[in-house]
C-alpha cells in the first residue's frame, strides 16, 4: 500500500514541479545566420543547438528540468558537431565519424 501511495505522489508531484521550470521557448532556437547559433548540451547531456543570446535561459531551464526526467546516458565518444542556422532555426549537425 505504501508503494502505491508513493507512486501516486510521484505521478502528481512531477508535473507540478516541472511546471515551475516553464516550457522550452522556441525562440531560444531562432536565428538569421550560422553565427547566431552555438552547440550546447540539452538537459540530458546530448548536444543540441541554440541561439547564443539564449544560453543563460536554456542553461537555467535545463538545470531545473534535468532532475525531473529520466535520461539515457550519452554514448561514450559522442561525435562532435556544428551549430547551423537552417530555415531560421538553430540545428545541430553531427560530424561524420572517421571509419
């Protein structure tokens, strides 16, 4: 019975706590040129691309949300990549690995 109560508490509390972090703002990824974009880690440690002017907001959001979600571990030797502006959105482009 205690286990069921605990699970119910987790299911109710997690969305409430996540709400305190706000939502991911799509403006954090807008761009006009490649120079607007940088490579940054998402809340799970995987590389992504954001607008360089939004770095502080994204870092704060990731720190807030990270403890509330389950993440797979990024693979060792994760390939590095580039941040580019495509259709006014910062995107992460993974470099091809040498074989």
